[in-house]
C-alpha cells in the first residue's frame, strides 16, 4: 500500500463548517444530555496527560468527565478539576491512551481499556492505546502524529517511513483511514482529518509555538468532549467522525492563536491554551446562531 493508492480531493475546514458541530445546550439540557466522556489516560510516568485531557474536555463544553485511572493520577486530576468524577457509570464516548505506553501497561489499566472498548460507545484512541484498534467494534477516531502513524502502519506490515509521511501527510492520512477502517486525525504543522470512505479535511496549522509537549493531550480532550456531545449521532452515522475531528482541531488551533495573542504573539503554556478554549467554542457558537 502507498499513499498514492487513493486520490480524493480535500476540503479546507472553516469556522463556518466547524460551527455546525458545536452543540449549544438548551435550557432543559442537563449533565447527562450534554454528553459524558469517559477517560482512561495518563500513567504514573505521565500523569499530566490525564490532567490536560480532562482539563481541555471540561473547557470545551460537556456535561461530565469520568476519569478512570491510577489513584495517584486521579488525585492529580481532582486537584485541578474537582468536578471530574472518578467512578464508573454511563458515558457517550471514551478517550483512551494519552500519556500511556503499551510496553508499560499494568493489569489494571489493561482492564480499564478493555472495558471501555467493549462498551460499544464511540472512541478517541490516542498514543498508548493505538495498538488496541483491532479490538474496537464501535466507531473510532485515532489521533496519531506522524511518528505514531508510521509505527502503527509498520505493525500491520505496511512500509510507511516517517519521512514518507512527512512528505505526503494528506495522502497517508486517507490511506491509513482506508486501511485501518477508522477515522484519522493526523497531527502536524497542518492537520488532516480522513475518513475510511475517502473524505479528507484540511485544518490550517496554528502558531509555531503550538509545537510543545502536552498539545496533543489537550487536542484529544477537545475531541473527546465534542464526540461525547454527538455520541448517539456517531453510532447512527460514523461518517460524522471526520467533521467532528476537524472541528476539534479547529477549536484547538484557534485557542492556541488566542493564547499567543494574549502574550503579544509569543509563547504560551498548554494550560494557557486550555483557558482560551471557551472563547474559541463561543466564537463558533455565535456563528451557528
């Protein structure tokens, strides 16, 4: 397989298109109808990934986040976001794998990941859970960077060197979506959202300051929040995954722009980006009115 096997034009993802995927709560909505996201992420080695993912999801606008992970990581999540819930219960979507390493996956984490995959709800599969894709039967959107996509395809016997993906990210995003049967949000200087059926969406890159540790964890949280808000719709129509993923990337990029602008066009922290997520969502909500 090569990226040249598929020739499908792309659409540039705009604020106007993204606005259609922002679910603004009605007066009779409550925490369960607004969307509940289950999160199995972070590890003792990388607890910050869970904190950033939960933080980003809650700033994007949903009813509840359920965090399931090591107690020490859960304590860090609660210290930052006391409204997070650390017990089992119903969810509309799952976020899996941020800040985890398959080579260092304990039995408890493996059980949590298996249970989430078996739940049958739509999945955001990040970093340390990409190896579990073959087990998923529900709609999936994965969020690899170029190196992770190279490794994932290589594990399937597909020759996809990092250099080749760097040179043709859009081609490899749509080829990977077709080969793996899942939506792909391929992160990079320009982000691409690809669907197994061939749809390809281009999301313009944000400020260069965005290339920093934790940015992908925050993006996964944004995507998880949007997916939870549209969980039932995605079960009925998995083609919604690519536009939801593209909208998450747009919101994430816009928040980065706002965070940088607040610092005179300079650098920002990922928590600084997260603080701007409500502004980015609000801009889209206003467009959609």
